[in-house]
């Protein structure tokens, strides 16, 4: 019996010793894993400290130039603080009979900003005016400066992606890296507005009439960002009192001046920018309105015509966009009615890209914009706006009375089924005729 008890006790003690050894080994393994994990975390922390130290060192190197810029800005603000320069500038510009350019308006707003600061309501108003005066793509620098100034003043304004500091820096870097950096006139290609691209011809698109690029807020001819909603993102489209297009109907007021185009043949440069087919015109083509010269920048198409005559649109319209040396925009509209085939349109449609994309320059293909003009140049005239966002006003429209033929098949071949803004309220504006 004693022997049996001894065997039992020996067995229990052996099992206990084994269990104790197993638990100790397990604890040792867990401790080893914890030590390894802690070691890894320490190494990661060391790397973060090292990275932070490098960033701090880089920031210290940037600090002196930033302090210098701050001192320069304070010096400039001090120079303008008396308000004398602002008063002198306002007095000079007030004498401008034809009004001041967007660039001068922006400069005036800048002087007001330096003189009175961002809390001055007149400063905000001055930058807003500069923004409204500017055509979207043609003067992007003016727009960016005005938008960034309004944002800095705490105003609710959407800053275009191209206007963000990092975006500008990226563009500058690309230009610096490129050996070809083409110095193209920004305002020579677009004239009515700007936008993004959206697939299937319904979204973020580059503007048919103006700036593109694409910007930021997209607009379209239908859907949530169709013409009836443009004013939500582009205030002038909704609140402007001189918007285009108009329904041309009498009574008319008489004018005695004439318009005389002098268009030249040049290399065809044609683009589908997502809103229309647009032809960018080489330098040299002009039009004289009451003797005053305007350079032809580009022409593009709308289907149906944006302008109506006595309440009726035409099949299409071509808009010839011009700009004077002072920055004034003038649009010559030629209505296209269904009839015989148009040889000029045939050439353009042959080389026009079917889908949105880069400008096409077909080798050896020349084109004269005069091919799309009628012989008679009698016109209707009114003061309007860009017919696409941002709907900037003070654009002079001249709609020729004589229409030009376009075949029904050519209308059908135009890659946009509808790209026309509805007619806008006249708001008492007179319509002239020569």
C-alpha cells in the first residue's frame, strides 16, 4: 500500500514539474516576442525622429527667405498705408472713358488690399469685380489672383484647381523641365469660359469658349449642372443683367457704322474640347468694327443656334470670337440654316476629332475663316456676355442678317446633339441694326 502511494505521489510530482516547465517555456517565448516587437517599435520611432529632424533642418533653411518675404510685404504695406497712392490711382482710372481692363482692375484691388487690408468690404468688391471682368481662360492669372485674394479675405469662393499654390508650382516645374515651353497666347484660344472633363460628353469638359481646363467646377448643357443651374457655381450666370444669347426681335434702334472682316488663310488647327468643335486661328485675321480693329482668336459652333430670330433658332450658328488690343471681346455670329452642302464645313468636319481630345493640326490643310461668311454684312447688335460659364459681361455681339447654308447631313455629323444656352432676358437692353 505504501508502495502504491509512493508511486502516485511520484507521478503527480513528475506531471507537476512537466507542467511547470511547459508554462515557463511558454512565458519565455511570449516575452521574447514582446521584446522583438518593442525593439521594432523603437527602431521605427528612431526612424521617425530622424525624418523629423531632417524636415526640421529643411524648414530652418526655408525660414530666412520666408522672413525676408514677410519683411518685404510689410515694407510694401507701409508704403501704401497712407492711402495716397490708392486715391491717385482711383482718380486716374475714373477718367478712363472706356473703362479699365481686368488687369488694371486687379491692380487697383491689390493696392486697396495693401492699403486697407482684407476686412475692407471695398477690397473684396474690387477683387470680385476683377473676377467678373475677366474671361475665364484667357486671363487665368487675373482669375487666380482674385480668387486667392477673396479666399484669403474669408469670402466663400471656390478656387480653381489651377489656382492652388501646389498646382501652380507643378505647372512651373513642368515648364522649367521642358525645353520647348511653347509661349502661346492663353487668350488666343478660348473666349467664353472654363471647365473640367466628364466622360461621354456630359461632364468635366474643357470649355468651348474659353478657359478650360479645366477647371474645378464642371458645367454642362443638361442635367444637374445644366444652364438653369450655372448660377449656383458662377454667380454672374444667374445674376447678370446683360446675359447672352438673346431673341432678336424689334423694335430696333439704328446705327450707322459697319463691320468689315479681313480674315486670312492659315494652317487648320481644330479641337473637340468636350463642349464644341473649335478652330484656333493663327495671328493675322482681323475685323474692323466702326473702324476699330479686333483680332480673330477662334471660332466655334453651337447646335441649334443660340440666338433666335423672332423666336426661332436656326439649325446651327458659328461664333467668331475677337479681341481688341484693349481686351474688349466681340463675337460675330453667322446663322446656319439647312440647305445645300457647305464646302467650308465639309473641310472642317473631315478633320474635326469625333471625341474630346487635343488640338488636331492636319498636315498641309489650310483654311480661311472667310469661307463661312455670307457676302452681305448687315447685322443686329447688342451688348451681352459669354454664353458659357463664367458668363462674363461686356461682350459685344453682332449677328449677321444673312444666313449661310449647311446640309442636313452636316448638322447630323456635328458630334454634339445640343450645345446651346437658352435665350436670356433682355432686361430693357436695346437691339441695334445698321
